[in-house]
C-alpha cells in the first residue's frame, strides 16, 4: 500500500477542520499555513511516508507539537506531558505499522473485506465472444430472412449464416458466424419459415443488440488496482474474468482483552457492577476494519494476568479496554513499562477517549492499543487509533472523507477535539445527537457518524468532518 491515498484523505480531513476554524477566526487574524501553530496542531504539515512491507524496525519518536499559546494545556491522565493532538494521533497510528504479507484466498466469501495485494488483471476479453443482448433472432443482411434453427446460451451455431438467413437466439448466446445484428422478439414476426420486421419497426442496423467481444475489457487490462477491498461485486467481477483465487493482504490478527472487576457478561446491572458492552461490540467493528479477531477475553484487574496475556498473545494487535488511566487498579501502563514496550501515543487530545494509548510491543511482536473503559470513549479510541493502524496492516486504502453542515451549535472543549454522534436528516446536514457522554451508547446506536468538532466548538451551519461509524461501511 502506498501512502498517497492516506495522505490525501488525511489532508482533506484536516482541511475540513481548518475550514471550521477559519470561519471562527477573528477579522484580521492570520490565516492557516503549513507552519503556524494552529496548522501544526491540526496536522496540516507534511506526513512522513508510511513504512513499506518488510521486517520490523524501531519506530521513530512522535514529533512534539507546539502548544497553542492562547489555549490551556491538555495533559493525558497518566502523566504530565501534553496529550497528542487528535489528527497527529491518527497519523502516528497509520504510520506505526506495515502492510502484512500476501496470501492466496479462494474466490468466495472468505476474501470479502481483504485488500488485493496486486491489481486484478483481465485474463481474457470480456465478453470473450460476440453475444446477443436480447431474445430474438440473429440475422444476416437485410430482411426478410429464412429461419434455419435456433441457438441457446451455452451453445454454438456452427455453419455461418448467409445474407437472408436468421436463427432464433437467446440472450447471452454466441452470435453465429456471419450474423450482423439481432432483431428483438417484439420487433419481428414469423410467417411460416420466414422472419419479417413488424411495423412500425425498422430492420436492425449492423451491430444492433449485439454485445461485442471485449466491450467491457481486453485481456491484460487492469480491472481494479492493488489495495481494492474485496466486496461481493469484486468477487463477481473476478469470477467473470476467470479467477479461482485472489492474492490479498493477510488479515491483521487482533486479540481483545476486556479488563475490569466490575463487569458482568450477562443479566441486569446489579450490586455496583455493570454489563460489559465492549466485548459484544468490538469484534464486529474490528472485523469491519479488516481484522481477524482471534479471541475476546475477560480479565480481572490483575497486573500479572494482564502481563501474561499481552506477552503470550499471537496477535499483531492487542486491544485492551479499561485500565489506561492512573487509578489503583489501572495496570496497562505499568505492564507496558515492565515488558519494555515503547509508548508511541500516551493520551490523545480528544473527548471522549482522552486516556487512550498506542504502544509498540518489544521484539517486533506487534502493537497494543489501550482503549478507555467507558463505551463511547472506547469507540473514540477505535476511530482514532485502531482504524488507521488496522487499515495500514490490512493494506486497505483510506476512504474519501466527507463533511457536512451542522444543524445546531455544538459546545467544544477548550483545547481538545470532540467526537459527537450525528444523524443525517437529509443528505447534506448532520444533526448532533444527545446522549454523547463517555459512558453512553444510546447516541452512537442511533448515529450515522461521528462529527469531528475542533477545539472551541462549532456553530449551526458550520461544515465539519464526519467519521463513518457503520460497520458495514467505510469506517475511516
């Protein structure tokens, strides 16, 4: 996977964020540039190219982002250093991984959601022969025509037709040699052994209602580029082109560790304990992002158990939920320090989801993403860190971002980006939903997407970027 598509999409997102800020900029204030602090904070600077496939290498340290002098500092929950700005966190996550190796997958449902490692090239002309586009008669020359038989789909008519001859033909059947056109059933009539055009229709022009060989593509033509995500439509095209298998990028293996003594896996919340919402929700979401979820494991708040689970995991990505703050039973940071992991992101300037993290595990064992335990905050972490990293690992391109005008004012955080559930009442306007607290899922369940609200908030009519949250669509 090359970085071109990702860079362009990220810049488009940044431009949408910058547009919202531009509308709120006081008269006479300087506009954005590639080097001013506001642009840097929004990630408008040049990206480092993503790493190509290959053996692991030591990650480069995240670039420090200048703090905006007119805004209060934003610091992550575990330490005293400033949290990573949201656009920069997404870029770091995207650049942290390398595309996984290629594998050959049989043509079928198992390949859906995987990305083509190489372009899909036509193995033959499509169609591979001249065929009829209609039920009717294959005719040679001007009429009337003497009928000499019929040809059905899957059959061939051997003797060539001479001028003044016709055969009954079905849609998709091979055109007989010498045939010049197809006369549709509703345009012709048979009298004995003769076929004539039925008034007010005219005799078909040469080539009429014929699907010529190679009309869709010629042998050797690239039908789809590398990086295309396999969909049912891609399966159909590949089958029509003669493929029995596809070369695709392997699915990133993910293991989910749900942490917390307070979680229940069934029944009603009771006795100060709550239902685990992330265990049922995350696997489908991660699968939609191209991952193979190996397991979802529940762990009590125990540092030794967490360390054993992380170090023994065979996954390219371990996702934890909860335990990323600085409380007495928040063990994620101490465990990562104990095993020698390198923190690439430790806190993100986004609400909800502030205490999320991304770490590179030692000995090239992959990465760990620590999500907050609150459900909507964890979803924020999936959109911020998991989606870009998994997209790179799976070799998937960045879907084109989109922006929409807000139908109502949205209160912003002084320094952090906010992700707010929205619904589209029409195709162009996004209505902010209630129930957007970090522990709430009611807004998300009804949402069409998550609006990206820059620091300071946004007013009704402002255009802002929207993240697609549908697991069946392009979550970017």
